[in-house]
C-alpha cells in the first residue's frame, strides 16, 4: 500500500496506491489512482484499477480510463491492451478527439499498432469545429496519415453555414473519405431545403462525387444531375 511503483516486462511502468501479485496465476492487480506509462510510446493511461495477465501478456484497464493513441485522445472503459497481437480495444462506448478539433463518439474501438488503423464499427458520430454533425458507419482512421473513411454517411450542417438559418443543409452518400479540411463523398446527395417530415425536399443535387471544402466553405460536384 501507499504509492506503489511497478515495472512489467520492460513494457509498462505502473504507479498505484495498492498493488497485489498472484504468483500462481501470474496476475498483477493495481488499484487507486493508477497511472500507466507505456515504455515504448511513453503515452500515459489513467484509470482506477488494472489487471496485468503475465501469461497472456494482456493489460486490462477496468472501468473508465483516459489515454492517447498517436495524436488522438480517447476516453473509454474496460480497455484491453494485448501485447501479443499488438492491439488495443474496447467493446464499450468510446469518445475521441483529434488534432483538427473533431469530437468522435463510437460504440467501440480497436487499434492495431501494426497497421496504425483505428477501427470504429457500428454507428459513429463526429462533431467538427463548425458544429456540423456527421453520422457514419464502420469508420477506419489512419492515425499516421490522419484521414478517415467509412460508409452510409450523412452530414447535418450547422444552420448558419450558408447564411439562412431557416434551411436544413445536409449531405448523404454511400461512402466517404475525410481529410484535413475536405470531405469527399461517393454517390452523394445534397440539399439545403428545410426538412418537411418524411417528404422529399423540393430540390436536391445528386452527383457521382461531392467534395465539401471546409476552408473555402463550398461544395463541388462531379457528374451532377
């Protein structure tokens, strides 16, 4: 008890209030203001309780935790760090922030240290700095190149983005790629018409490709009709 400093296989340094090691099961349990330092990346993980299974080489961060993956800040719970297959994952709700100011909410996540891909399956919501809301499924984030791709995409723009708060500008598409300052959609549909329940909007653009240029505040269409 007290401030306990533990080193695990030259992979993690753990500081906690309490630490117990079961020699038979080869399991370390640390509790109370736990701070874990990944000795490879030097990233820190904050939680209240962890278990390290020496035989399986897995670190289970129980309850809520905060940590970084590359330049992404994550909040999740019951996160598993697997040193054998070089993955980090959770099946619980996860919140992310990136360097562009996007706030991302997901039902789960899995990160591969080999491919540097962060995979969010199921429904994902992204809110950007302009308060535009993006809804997407099965999002893949390349954490090195800082770009995203997914499917069944829908954007609900902030009402003031085109200067008329009475309208409801929105975009939908089959798939999407998101880079810094640009969103590129395949088989997209755009309208700024006010929503009228389940009725179709009075007008809309369809295009093979739609590019939303955030910096230029414009939408570019390829093969529109």
